[in-house]
C-alpha cells in the first residue's frame, strides 16, 4: 500500500517576511509575506524551505526561522488549537491567530466541535477591524494592510463604512460570518453561543440613515440570535456573560415594542416591552463586569423609553369639560387634539412618533395634562398641555430628556405627579447621550415650565415624597 501524503503547511510568524526566488538572502524577492500567510512546504534547500505561496500563486524560498511548520492532519489539531487559545487574546497577532485557526479547522477530525475555532476567528477578525479603524497614518499602515489581506485570503470579509455626519473617518467592521456559523453549529459550547449572539446583537456597520425596514430586519435577526440561548444553556453561562445577554435582549425587545406600536400592533408591542422589563429585572447588577455598568444604565434608559407599551391605562371616570382624541393625518402622522363637549378643537399637535395615550395624566383642576410621545425607538418626550386663562384654547409644550442629539443617545421624560393646586409638575428626566448618563428628578413651575428644584434621587425632594403618584412609583424604572 502507498502511504498517504500528508500536506506540510508553513505559517508565517514574523512580518514582513520575504519570499525569494532562490535559496539565498540576496536573491530577488518574489513577494512580501505577513503574519498568518500559509505556504505549502515542498522541500528544503541550502538552509531554506522550498515553498509554494497559494495567495500570490508563485513558488519560492523562505528562512525556516520566519515560519512554523505543521502537518495538516488530525495529529496537529490539539497543538494548533492550543496556539489559537493563546493568540485569541493576544493583541496585535490577529492575522496570525486567524491563520492558526483556519489550519486547525482543516486538521480537525470529522465530528469534532469547531465552535471554539470559529469563535476565535470571529474574535480576532473583529479586533483586527477595530485596529484598522483606529489606525494612524504612519509606517504601520503597510503592516496592517498586509494583515488585512491575509485575513481576507482565509475568507474573512470586512465591510467599509464611509465617513458620515457623526464619524469623520472610514471604518472597517467584520461581517460576523464565523459567529453566525457558531450559532448554526449543533452542540456548540453555551459560552461561545452567547458570545456569538452578543456580537450579532450590535451592528457596528450600521448606517444612521438606513430605512426603517433595514433596521427592523437587523433587530429581528438579533432577537433571533439572543433568544436562541435556551434556559439550559443559560444555566451553564458565567453570571457576568448571562447578564450581558439579558441586557442585549432587553434592548432588542424594547426596540421591537416601539416598532410594533408604530405599526399599529399594540398587543405585540405590550408583550415585547414586558419581555424587555423582565430581562432587565432579571439582570443582577452585582455580577456584571465593571465595564458593563454603563451598558446596564443605557439599557435601563432604552427600556424606560418604551415602557408605556406594557402599561395599562389608569381607570379615570371623572368628568371633564374637554377630552383628548388622536386622529391620523398624513401616512405615519398622528394628531393629538383637545376637544370640548361640542367636538370643537381647542388645540392640536401632530407628530410622526407614537402617542402613548395610556400615559395621559390630568391634574386635579383639569387645566393641565401630560402625555408621553415617542418619536424614536429610544427617545420619549413629554407633552405638557395647558389651558389658557379664558379656556378657549390649549397650548402644547414639549419637554425633552436632555439637550443631547436623539439620534446618538437614549432618553425619556415622564410625569411623576402634580401639586394639589396644579402649579407644580413633578418630572423625571433620564438620558444617556455620548456616554454621559444623567438622571434628574425635577419640580417644574407650570406657568413658565422652568425647573424650580432638582435632585439626583427622588428622596432628596420633599415634593416627590408628598405629591408623586403611587402609580408612577409602582411602575417607573427611574427608581431602580
């Protein structure tokens, strides 16, 4: 019988390495090689390895000290996997790690679980894209460009994001193919499945101007990925990793709640928001990693922005001289109107956002009302409706969560109660814009809508102890 021929592969470990056309140090260069390039070993001559470079499609010679040689069969799989585990967290060696992981996948015996190696490729590719996006214009660009070409030779694909209004530099991001393959692998380790879902839950290449249908499709994909981790898998996860999964789920469910409400599906929106609140409540802040503290606060704001989707309208049977109605106007636009007993319109305000009618609250005098309006998935404003002195008209004013750009942050405003005479309005403003979270409990003067007093916690304001609504205290997320 003829012995099976075992392919010998040389992985370039030092860059730049030179592929020469003869076994001499002064021979002309055939190509420049970078970490992770793989070469087929075909022999040895005069202290050089005779190789074939499939990426550049040419033969040549390299010094043995610049490469590491392995047999591409099952015997090398444990050794290659061990190197991949080391390089997975070694900054600056991403292309080499991808090369090792690709070779380990080739050498892996049939039936073995590839999820660890696929997850390593996903981790390394994402880190390489981040390095490229943060690069400076210096001599290291050539090295980085070479390592990106090496990664691409293994089928790793990167997306290019052109500069936009909020980003002045071109960015690269990994398309996540390896992570998708991890989720599709039966029997993949729960921790790797969780990391795959977390990667796929954030669109680093998102276009801020993407149409709603594209954003909706992304949110559906991330919900599917995050909810694919079942209860059995959750029990096997480290607590900090499970906490991060729960927070990402809460964000996705909250976005889904707003989207369904905007499409006129209140029942579906209510179920989605209830799931978001549940995931947030199940997250144990004490086991989160330090870097996830900001993620928790950001998630709480995003869930709070959509919380009215799951709230029932309060029972209020008191008779008032006016009523509020919501009527459609242009496609996607709704108008809130104040009408009297003869259905005459005393005031009107229109929006393309979601008007949460179950958030309507009246003062005791019926001369003041507030209602929550959500124009964006993570941004909810408060409309303050006030009756004029003669009662013939009503004015509409908008209180925003903060002065931050709504497209770059999250925030909500909600009414917490009124003073008995209706002269003061209790307001909570919470926002997380540009990484600067803020939460303020405010006493607002109704005639001027100026803030009289504010504090970072409700207990520091006597007005909140005396006038805040029991219903608000029972359901708000601001008191978490």
